């Protein structure tokens, strides 16, 4: 969902985004290098901002590139940021770099996803974790949160599903609240119905700074932490919306187990 506001085109969209970000007119004015009076006039429709001012306001509100384009369109200007198909030859350097990062993370699992969690690419170590998942959950475009938490996916092998599932759901919910998206909100509603009730207290394996994924694999258990990485300076919508989720061992036993599995599995590429 892109905010253009039913209450008044660009002016309404700007007010709504400012409210979502919890930013006052004065703070926004200071960030964008203008005056509170000018921001007030823009939001009331009494002043029409130039293209450069629209871009500065969008940047100051830390809007995703997709939403910056929508704000420009609402103000009557052409989008400033291209949205290139991921398989376009122009993005070959990006694809090559990402595949190199995925290979370099071996023998630890890693995936590349888009803004909605749909799988773009994964290394062989990740595919080993999906063993036993229903084929329809692996059919493109596979959604990684759904694959992890669906009863026909990896969920039956997640030992601490009651805790870890809500870690995943809360992250998606927070993203949907910060950058509204109907599909993300629908995904949250779907996943909430398929996981156990949220526990009242953190489990004994809670590390304080993170919730480890405890995954049953064969006769053993993997304990994994996750990290998220994105392109911080991208100027293409597609690239800016990519995320790499990398799984790291939370203990020496998991590191050893993944190393053994990695030697037995083919390397990507």
C-alpha cells in the first residue's frame, strides 16, 4: 500500500507520513532546510512545493524510495528513482555481488529477500534447512517467513517456535507499521493464526540481545542467530528493497555441525 491519502493528495500524504514518523512540523522543517511556516502552508495546500523540496521532505522523513516516488507523483512530478527488474542486465553487477556474498557465507545459511520477504536467492546451506517442507511453500515466489512458520514448512522442527515465531511476526508487523503494505499486514494476520500463543515470559534460552532459532535437524539441534543487511545507499527501488538475512551459529556445536554439512553439500555456483 502506498500512502497518497484520501484526505488531499500530496498535502494529506505528507501529513500522514509525518504523523507516522512522529515528527513535528518544526523538526521536519529543520531537517529539510526550510521553515515551519512553509511546511504548514504545504500541508494545508496553501503552498505548492517544488520538486527538490518534495525530495528533501521525503528524505527527511526517511521514506523508502518507492514511497518517495509516490510522494513525487502525488505532487505532480515524475518519479526520481528507477525500479529495475532484478533480472535486467543493468543489475548484473548487483546480482553478481549478492551471489558472491551468499557463497562467501557458506557453510552458514543465508537468503536474499525483497521487501515482503519473498525469496530472491539462497545458498545451498539454507536449502538444507528446508528439508521436509511442502513443495508449494518452496515454489517461486516462496515467502521466507511463511516457509519458516507454516505448519507444513519448517515450523514443526523449530523447538522454540512459541518464542521465535513472535520474534519474526513482530519484525514484520513493525515494518508494516512503519511502511504500510497490505500484503505485509495480511501476512502478519495469516502467521498469527498458525503459531502458538505468545508466551508470557522469555524462555530460558533467550540471550537477552537476540532470540536464537533452535532448529531440529536429523538427530541434532542447530542454534542460530540472524542478521539483516541491506543496501544503504541504493538509488534503485528494486535494489533498495533487497535484504540479506544471514544465519550465524549461536554456539560451537552448531558451527561444527554446519561445517560438516557444508563439506557434504555442493557449494553454490
